[in-house]
C-alpha cells in the first residue's frame, strides 16, 4: 500500500527525487537512508525523505539525527535536520548548532554566487535555533558568531537576544551596524554588484534595523539622540522602528 501524503508535501518529495529541492549528493543520500532506517526501526516513523523531516515533528528522532549531523556533507541537509534536534532538546544541541554554523560559514554555501539565491533557508534555521535555545551561559560563544556584518545579517534574532542580555562589547557593534552605510562590500565578502543577492544595499538596511532594535537595551542620551535623528527619514518602516525603540528608552531614562 502506497503512503498518502498531503499534496504540497508530495510535490516536495517529487522535487527532492529530481534534485530540485533538498538537493544533496550521493553520499549524503546514503547517510540519509541509513539515518531514516534507524529512525524507523527505533521509533516507528516510516520516513525516507528530507522533505518529510522538514514537514513533520518526529518526536524523539532528534537524538538519532544528532548522531548523523556531522556525517552529512551538505550544509543544507544539516540545516534541515537541526530543528528536530533543537525540538527534542538533545543535550549537546548548542554545540551541534554552533559547530554547524561555523561549518556553514567556512563553506561555499555562505555567500551565494552572482545570480544565485541567498542561503536564507540555512541561516534562518540556525538563527531560530539559537533563539529557541536561549543559551545565556554560552553568550560569549554566540558573540563570536556575530562580530562580522554578514553574520549579524544572517543571525538577526541572535543579535537581538544578545542585546537584550546586555552582553559586553555588543553596544559598539550595534553602533557600527547603525552606521551601516560605512560598511563596505568587501567587509560583506562580495563586490558591490547588484548581481549578488541579497545586494549590499539590502544588507546595510537590515543591519540598521538590527541596530535600531538592539540599541534600545543600551539607553543613554547619546543613543537616544542617535535613534531620534532618524525620525525624519522618508522610510516609514525606519521611523516605526525608531519610535518603538525610543518609547522603550524613554521608560528607562524617565523622559
């Protein structure tokens, strides 16, 4: 009897078979088969595809996936199995996520080539994982991950979380990202060409939003004035973000 899937999942599985979605090489296919076989024999989940892992909460499977995490060559496959590891609260979850992000950073996936889509599906899963873990005891290790502009752009939630903890040395970084127009394309690891996605202008805009949000946790007259200076911006979203942070700071500064 054939397994019946929801239409969207069935389409994703068919695309996975064709190498259109969830692309991975032959060796990773073998590791995936070994891993899903162990999941089935241990927990009874009859799964074979990465699309299924991405679609379902396979309670208890995270412990098994953690054993296979480093055996996958594809940064994409690692990112897709990470949420289940986090969901199951595997003991070494933070170390796995941190190790995985560093591997991603040192891979060809980190910066997409000209005309290629951004690796949002990878960095978003790491970012949300760090946010879910809330590993305050590992704040210094997290801090090391966001000291470059591109990493701060990729790990937006993580930067905000660290700022909310008032981690030492993050305020100067936020001030640097506030003045994101001074950040060069070379600092982002690319040339200033529109063919790259996301383009330099988008990354700079995002970094400024990150800074506006994070600086509210460092209320001072100087930071208040800095954010207030953007209220004259023609960008309504920038103005809205500034007003939100200013309201927060006003309570702390008794303004």
